[in-house]
C-alpha cells in the first residue's frame, strides 16, 4: 500500500510542478535571472547546454531483487551510461545503456522540455531493447525483449544542487527466451508496472557533478533477472540505489 501511495504522491507533485510554472513566470527574482546553470542530466538539456549539445554520465546501481524472485537475496551492481543530446525546438534525445554482464538494456527516446526560472519539466518516451546471453556453466540460453517507457519528470535547481522526480509507466511489447534452437517462452504486449525515482545532483567543484538517486519499481518482469524464467503473473517490488558522475 505504501508503494502505491508514494507513487501517487509523486505524480501529484509532478502535476503540481507543471501547474505552478506559469505562475512562477511572474515572480522572477534578480538572483534567479542571473543564476548560472550547472551541468544536469535531469533539467531540460536545451537550457543548460547552450554551447555544449552533448552531456553524459557514468555510474553504478545497487539492486536488491526479492528473495522469491531469485531465491537468494543478493545485491547486483548494474553499470550504466546515460547521455543527452540537445535538438532544436526544446527537444532532446536521451540514450541509456545498462549492463549486468549476462544481460544488457539499451534505450533511446525523445524528450520535450520546458524550463521556467528554477523549475524544469520533461515529457518523454523511451524504447528499450534487452539482450541476455548465458553460455557458461552448462547453459545455452539467450533472451530478447522490447520495452516501452513513457515518462514524465520534474526538476528544481538550487544554487549548487538539482532535485528531480521522475515517474514512468512500463509496458512490454515482446519478450522471449531460447535454449539452443528451442524457444522456451514468448510473451507479447502486457502492462509491466511502473516506477518512481528521486535524484539529487550535487555540484562538487566547478562543473563536476555527483548524482545519487533512489528508484522504486513495481514490475512483473525485471530484465536483469531473466534467467529465473518469470511467469509475469505478479508484481514485484524492486528498490534501486544509483550513484553516477557527469562526465566532462
């Protein structure tokens, strides 16, 4: 119950941010108008990359799948690269690559961004491809999936910090697992769940920015655990803690 309440609260906050942006237009202060934008992965990129159209970050995520999903409760580090590329008309393109050795996900999607003073809002839609491969220890399994991530995020910039909330709906277009030449599972078109995340971007020195985030997912299919052969009949709660640096 608390997860649903937390996710509902996040959506309410994001809608409220969008609603107060026109009001804030009438309240610009001299300090805010002269504030220097810090590098950020969450503020709409057209507003912070006037001359630098490309910005990227690298980091790791610590994930703890539930015991009934993987039998043993273990912390699994995910390695991540994320990039933003600024386009005209307040648009941008975001790409993400996350890997766990035997499984990787690559996503790409557009963003429509809007900023007003310290507040930023982004609407996006990512299409992701998942590839898994296990050829060791007597296994001969491969895995593929296509996933949609429609999302909305809101951010607020302080002098040396950016606070962001992000919510996304997750739908699976197709997922299949094979052993050798034989197809074990093939499932199409189902609602997979949703997630909410909170990020803090802290300027450490000049343009060096450290990011810490907490993501709370409630999903049927979690791609790093494809080797457990999930049935997609129930939702699992999966918390995730992320650490990353914005690259120069």
